[in-house]
């Protein structure tokens, strides 16, 4: 390589390297600005969602307080026990095997 070729390469290096760095910094700055805008948008959306959640929690508490203060829904004591079934052998009538609930 001659000295003129070397000086041309050195001149290109001197201009290209800062140009590449400037381009990389510009791209990084653009991405950071987009990220800032996206974060602001997400924070605003999160704030709106939190307000909705707070409102719905208040509504649920109000409904729960109304339901617990009233007598309805009325729960019968017999509803707590599952139904009882029995196997009746062939040849016997079901009336012979019936025992009243209060006789047990």
C-alpha cells in the first residue's frame, strides 16, 4: 500500500467511526423516546384500571353488606344434608321398610 492509499483509509476511518457512533446514539435516543412514551401510556392505563378496580371493590362490598343484613337467601337446615338412598331387595314393598324420620 502506498502512503496515499493509507491516508485515504485513515481519513475514511476518521469520518466513518464517529458517523457510526453518531448513528448508533441517534437510534438509541429514538428508542429511549419511544420507551418513555410507552411507559407514560401504560402508567395512564394502569391508573384508569386501578380506579375501575377500586370502584368495583366498593360495589362488591356494598352488595355483600346488603346481602348479609337481609334474611334472604333463606337456607333450610335440611339443605345441609345430602339425600339418603336405600337399596330395597326384590319381593319387599317399600312401605314395609319405611321408618319415619322422627322414629330413628
